[in-house]
C-alpha cells in the first residue's frame, strides 16, 4: 500500500489513505478482508486493478457485513447494527 502512494492512518495502522486533489480513498485492511471507499469512482477502480495485479482477489459487491457488524446503505444514510 505504501509503495502505491498510500499513507497509514495516524492512529490505526491498518487504515490507508490516499488523497488526490479534493478526492480521497480510504482502505481498511483486517486480516484477509479489505473494505474501501472513495469520493471518486476512478480511484476505486485503480485500487481494485492494483490489488488484482498483486493478489488473488474477489469482489463481493456492496458491503453487508464486516467484523460481525451488519451494514445497510440507504439513500438517507448508512446504518450499522450489531444485533447478530
């Protein structure tokens, strides 16, 4: 990640951040799981291409669960539930 121009998060060393003008991409790595999001679709595509060229990777689509948390992405916000 560092060789791709990402910086580590200041307090969480598994968070990687890359800024390009006003846009930003955030990548959270936990063991063999990665979640990422950006204000710029092209930055996401570039990230996916770079990861696929280095690792065997599958895209599971929009995030529904991560580390035991249920995530619902709706038009009026993102809701996180720890019920299960």
